[in-house]
């Protein structure tokens, strides 16, 4: 089976090399106009191969290393039915080796966003190859001069900050995800009313689902109404800043929070977001989350961003995290309660751009360095190299010693084509 993985990885990289040497000619997406209905069709495909060097611990990693490969194909469509009504669809087909994990690409389809499994189909080949077909977005939008209403499976992004986004409750990106063109959709509705030119009121509802092992996506087909979310958010611009307040229910917590973003002296970007969560169930803890970020882009194209994150729902020590893992109460996400992130981006040439992110966990002192280089092969295609280097105490037996020390070292190469 290892030979098959090596062969598949070689085929993927060979295919990528062929595109680099002779990239396909650019062509426009299909479009049509039938009975006043405008339909635009486009697509996206990505092929990647990678390698993981795992910590020396058989309890967490049966093999010392893994070779990864995979590919995505997205079929995208959007259209206008009438002056007020439009729609959007995003169908995703993914094939990947079973060892592919989120740290390599910022996405892990084996851990799908919380949404109905009715529109996700999975196929496995001896536990080594996974194939997913997912309806990632299917939404309809009714828009007037002041009111927009969107219904269906849709991406919902409430983030103001970039690396740590406590107010992005629905399918957030991980801090080291560099490619963020497509955000997974969740099932719900969103109504936005423009109060004035620079102020807006939003009402957001998202269906909740129960975790299940049998469905392909890990979530039930039917909604769990008790785990659904309903949020209201109001935003306005004052003194060169956008200010926002939000409140409501997110799954089984009552939430109240806010955000701001703007510039000081037309030089320093300032961003902040956070919330306070009160559980609706007895026996659970109240918590608070807050991220504050500073950023500046220099004339040389050097972009520097720093964020500090207080993760109140995290664990105060690795011992607490291990106890939660043993008890089966660990829900995922960041383990610690205090993090820093430093990101630096630079345009080496019009065709080559580099990004790096350094994460630091102040509780266990583990670190993660993520590097990303993107080369523009043509107007519609690019090649991305990703490297992740964790630092920290590696796990011993079944016990975690540090958060980032539990992650493997990784390198990946990905070719992306938009059509």
C-alpha cells in the first residue's frame, strides 16, 4: 500500500510539473442569458502532495512518517433570476489520502463543519483513500435598496481579526490557513438591514446538528433545534473606525460581544474582537475570549501583523487538557488560554509572494512556525509551497506534553487553477 501512496504522490507532482512547464491557456467562465435569467459558471481545481514527519510516539502516530496527496475540484455557479433575486452554488469534490490533516492545508474534510450530512457523500478505499462530494454552498439572496435576505447553505464570517477569530463561530479558519478563498457554508439564514450609509443591522440564524459517527460528515441529517444559533449584530462607522456589537445564542451558550477595526494616524491598523459566553446548561463554566491585533503595510510591500489572543474557554495547563481527553470531554480547538501570533508577508516580485506566521502558546511554551510561498504561474493558476515546523515537548505514551509539540513537521506543494 505504501507503494501506491508513493506512486499516487509522484503522479500528482508530475501532473503539477506539467502544468508549470506548459500552463493551460486562460479561458473565460461559461455564462448564459435565458429568459432574463443570467447564469455564470466557473470552477477551481487544486492538486497537492506532501510529507509529514511525526513525533516518535506510536500512541498518537502509528507510523513515523506519512506521504500525503490529494486534489479538489469545485464547480461554481451564480446567477440572477430577477432584479431582486439571485443565487449561488458551490459543489466540492475532494480525493485525498486518509492521513491528510488540517495542519497541512488549514482544512480537514474528515472533520466537516457543523452542517447536515444529507449533502455530503464519502467513499473509502481500505482506509487509505478518502473521497468526498459535498454541497459546500447553496444559497438564494433577495435584495432591495435597504434589506438583503440570504437563505440556505452559506459562508458566514463575523471575524474582524485574522489569525485568532473568536467571533467567527461557524467554520472558522485555523491561524495557519493561508488559502482562504473558499469558506465552508453552514445551514441558515442572514438578514441585513442598512440603517444608514455606514451602519447596518444583521440577524443571523444557523441550524445545529448532533454529532454522529455513522453519517459521512460526522453530523446528523436532521437539525438539532436545541443546538441552533441566533445572533443579532449592529455595526456603525465613527471616527475612522467600524464598531460592532453582537449578542444572542450560539449553540448552548448565550453570547454578548463586539469588535472594532480601523486605522490610527493613517498608519497603524487596529483590530479587536471578543465575546463573553454564558452556558445554558448547569455545571459548565462561563468564559470570555478576546483578540487584539496591530498591523501595518510598508511601501516596500512588507506586511506585518501581530495578534494577542486570550482564549478563556481553553485549558490553564496541559494536565487539564489531558484530563479532558481521558474523560472524553475535549471539544477541539486551541488547548491553551493565551497565545501570540506574528505574521509577515512580502512581495518578492510581481509573481512571487511569501507569508510566514509564528504562533506561541504562553501556557506550555510550544511554538509553531508556518511558511508559505506562492508563485503565479499564469493569470489563472498558481503554485504554493507550505512548510510547518512545530517546537515543543513531544507526547509520551498517551499523554500530551505540549500543544504544538504534538503536531508533525510537514511540507506540501499545491497547484491551483481557476477556470
